[in-house]
C-alpha cells in the first residue's frame, strides 16, 4: 500500500484550508470523509460539506472542528507554519499541500508543482512538527483513483 493510500485510508476527517476548485471538498465528502472547510480569514468562516440524497450540500457551522485527521491546504507556502500549528492543535497526522500550479508555474487547478527549494523547506516545516507531508498528488484524483470510501 502506498503512503498516499495509507494516509487516505486512515483518515476520517479533513480540514480543507482553501481549494483550487470545489472538486476537492466535494470529492472528499462523496468518498465519506467528514469535511470542514475554512472559507476565509474570519473566525466563523467554517462550513461542513456533506452528502444528502446524493448531493453535496454546504452547511455553515461557524466553528473550527475539534479534530481533523488530515489538513489539506491550498494557500501560499508562507502560511504553512500557521497551518501546521493548526494541524497539530487538531491532532492531525498529515498536511497535504497543493500549489495549484503546473510544472512551469502556470495556474492549474489540479497542479501540484512546487519549486524544489520551497518543497524541501515546506517538507522540513511539516515533518519537523512530526506530521506526514504530501505535496505531489492532487487529492481528489487520489481519492477517486484509489476508490477510497469511508
């Protein structure tokens, strides 16, 4: 079993800190994860993504979750230390980072390219906090490709 598969199979809850498209929280919700999205800088900008009658619905919950197994981030890398601190507070085991950039640095909602030095630095920050780090796989494709269902 690959590391990505192990991470996804062992996670039940995900905090999504921004995303390149709704495909990310919706795919996670359809796969059965408990999904909470941090939708903005305001302290009450949290919403749950849930599947009801086959459709993904968004419910404003106004509070950060008490726990998340995985924290997914689509924010600038300079915000990573704060995201890692939040992940630790939530008891997460993994930070999954997605740049939203293709290999040449162009915008790509499925893109996971990070310049090599920034990648090493980000990995040091996350792993230095005792968390697993994923940056090279688009999470929605991984969930669909592995057939993850909770």
